C-alpha cells in the first residue's frame, strides 16, 4: 500500500505537526485563562505558519490572537492575573495561624 519513502514522509509530517498543534492548543487554553503570555504569543505565531493541518483556520485566528495579545489592556490583564496567581501561591505557602498548636 505505502512504500518506505511515503511512510518516512508521513512520519516526518506527523512528528512536526503534532508538537506544533500541541503548542497551539496549549497556548489557546492558556490565553483563555490569561496565563503564560509568551506561550500564547508563540502559539499565535505558530498558528499562522503553514506547517500544520489547520493552517486555513490558523492564519486568520493566529493574526487575530496576535493583534489581541498586543493590546495594552490584554497585556495588563495577563500581568494582573499573574500577580494574583503569585499572591495566591504565596498565601498557600504560609502556615495557617489557626491550626498552630497553642
């Protein structure tokens, strides 16, 4: 059915597109939750490149996401969420005074 050359080409395409698609999906998920600004920008750029099966949708959505990520209000929202997450993490690390023996 397939020769060795075709299988090698198919394997190389899969080995390139799967990680790229994973980064794009992870970036989209993180963008939705205002996390990992750099990953979101990377995912938007990768979505615009013709190296995955969803390029037809990836190009306009990647451009839209990239423009959106460059909006100052969106950048501020990412920063505010990151600060809030750091504060929550710091609160979790502090021992509770209510459970201290005494």
